[in-house]
C-alpha cells in the first residue's frame, strides 16, 4: 500500500540529532554494562542449557582476547566464524573486538568452496567453526580449509578452532577445540595489561565486523562496519523498540546477519536487556517455546520466520505474552502484520528497513508510536540519519509522493567494501557538501509525513508493454487473499509484451498437497477469478 498524497516538498528527510552519537568501542560498551548490570542474565541459550551474565560476557570475552593474542593474531588481522546461534559466537565477537581484530561472520549455509573463497578474500588468520551444524556435517569444510592452509608456503597462515572436539580426521597441529583454545585459567595481571594495551589502540572508527552481502546487486562483497556504526545503530534500534533492563528478546535470526548480531544481540546489550537464542538454527516451535518459558517481551523475525511461527498455531500462553514483534529482512506485508495481531496476540508489529551496508537500520517504526506497518510504511528515518528519494537516471531529488531510488546517509554508512574500491565507489556517492550517500537499489516513496514506503527493487521492475509494474504491489494485493500465505512475483519474457507477470503462490491450507496453489487447478482458478 503506497500513499496517494503528493506535495511540492522534496523527498529528503533527516532524523533527530538531540542525543549525541556514542563515540565508544564495543569493549567500552561491554565494560560499562558489566559494571552496571553485573550478574543480571545477558544471554540465555536454551538449546545449550546456558545462561551468561553481563559479568560472564565480559570475562569470557577477555579469555578469548587473551587466546587470540597468544595465537599470534595481531590488531587488524581478521578472525572468521562459521557457526549457529550459540553463546561462543558472542564471546568470539567480543574477544576479537577487544583487541582490534575484525570478525568475519560467515554464512553457515556456505559450501566448502564458498567458505574457502571468503577466508581467502578477507585474509583470515583464525577460523572458529562448528564441525556439525544441527543435522549438517561440516567436517568437509574444515578439511578443505585445512588442506588449503597446509599446501601454502606458510602453514601457520590460518589456524582453526572447532566448537566441540574436532573429529579424528581433523588431527593437525593447526586444529584445536574451543575448550583447549580458551583455557580457562585465571587471567594474569600481565595478560590483562597486554589486552588493555591492545584495547587502547582500538578506535570507534576502526572496523569490527565484515559482513558478506550482495549489496544492491552482483556478487557477494564484504561490507566493513565499524564500532561506531554498529554500537550506535544497536542503541537506536533498541530505543525504537522501547527496550529496557526488564526486556527479554527472543532472537531466532542468525548471528551472521546484522539482524541477529546488531538488532538482536547488540541492541539487547546496549539497553541492559536479556537476549534469548532459542535454537542453533531457526526452529519455529523452539522460538515459541522460548517466548513462553523465558517470558519474552519482544520477538525478532523475518517474514518467513513469522509465517512459520503462525503455522505452528501459537498457544494461548504465547498470545498472552502480548509481544512486540520486530520484523525486517524483506518487505513485511500488511496481511502478515494483521495475522500476527489476530492469531498470535501480538501487541505491536514494528518494521525496520535497512541493509548491511548501513549497519543496518535507516528507517523504523516505534513500539510506542504510530502503527505504521498497518498502513504499509517503514516508519521514520533513524536518528543522525538522512534519506532522500532520487529520480532514476537523473539523480535529482523527487517531490514527496513520487517514486525513485532511496539513498541514505549518516553515521551508519559502512567504511566501504573490503578490498574493492570500485564496488565501493559504485554505491557510495558524495554530494556537493561532502556528505556521503549510500544507494540502496530500492524503489520507494516518502510521503508528506516523512513515512517511507518501499514499492520495489529498481532492478526488479517488470516492464510490460512499456508499463512499469512493481512486484511488491502485486504481492501485497495477492497476500490479501485468504488462501495465500506466501507469494513471489517475477517477470517472465513474452514475445508480445516483452515481459508479463508471473506468480509463485503458497497456500495457507496444508490439505492442498504440496501447498503450492499452482499445482491445484481449482485453487489456482479461484485466485485468478478473484
């Protein structure tokens, strides 16, 4: 749903700046929060039967920092991690961050070839990896990385640490278990002094995180995010969610995405809340169980996760939680928001919009404010952030209510793509005042109230007989049908029109066999007639 309102005012908005940005590193933040919250639970991981306090996070992060330094890893060296949502993941991010080592968060669906490419492109010196991810054996991934390391002239180039004991086939002086790597003997005064010296070198504008992303288009690139980028974005996301020390956040999204790492873990950390990681990889039933068991107040999820939760027929105990849901990661249909309110008893659906390259959130609703998602909006621009809608092809800012490409600016814009100045220059553009803008590749509208509405992807527009058609608008319309739970609209080549509209549909009714409406003639005809 997009607004019909138009005005002569230009489509450029800026967020509030009354609260100054933080100029602190992640190490400073965790030290402050540990001092303030001490033994309060910071992270609960039911599937590992583990609870870590704020003090635990600080101390175990220091143990990791010590071990990384002892392994000969230095300030600026990259540390990779491929694992599910576990407490060790958080310890590695904190420990590496203490001493200025960027953490390369690796997609846990990578093939061994993709893993090797990512490690090579970022020159990782140390890899933390799980040999088994739920029901998936990753031993071959470790073997591949080990083989590549052992066949180089410098066999110490990459060291490997496995969560759990490494399988016997991985016996090598370059491979050790996490428990042996972290060796939990008390930190000596000399070791603490060494960590403090390294930590003092780390600045807020130093890179702390490399996240692989396809950006607006093309092959994956590693976005460089700084301490300043992600600590401030986490703080602002938490503020829009009205997080407090009494909040408990159920966070199923993977930690290798900004959604799980920044909007989940760091937002919780920044506000003294408690984070729950319900399962190693996404499990809708485990997430709903965690909501009840741990009295969660907030649930995070991308639309497909939230649909899966609805498919589990949430219990009365879940409905009684009156959750706030933070939805992001793709367009959030109005129909989904209404189902969450109706079937799960959700008190408020808050939508966030952004991209990895902007740390990630640039527009977001407010848990205490207007119910923007019901009207289809993304909410308002975030603090210390600018946004404008630019005409495709001419680069000029369009008027309110007109479509164009969304560009954003501010503290959240990444440092750039690791080792790829060409790709960086293609998406980051400085204006006449020197302000750097990030091209999102998303088509949008900003209305007279400053609310943003995504109307499609610039590259995804379907051109049918010269008419520009937005897949998002058709998807929104189809999702209003009571028999449709998911939809994807694509362009199909056509001799007469150039392109025509194609739809992939999934039914809400499991009795339709595979669940694909297109495989059930009667259902498909019903949708076409509608």
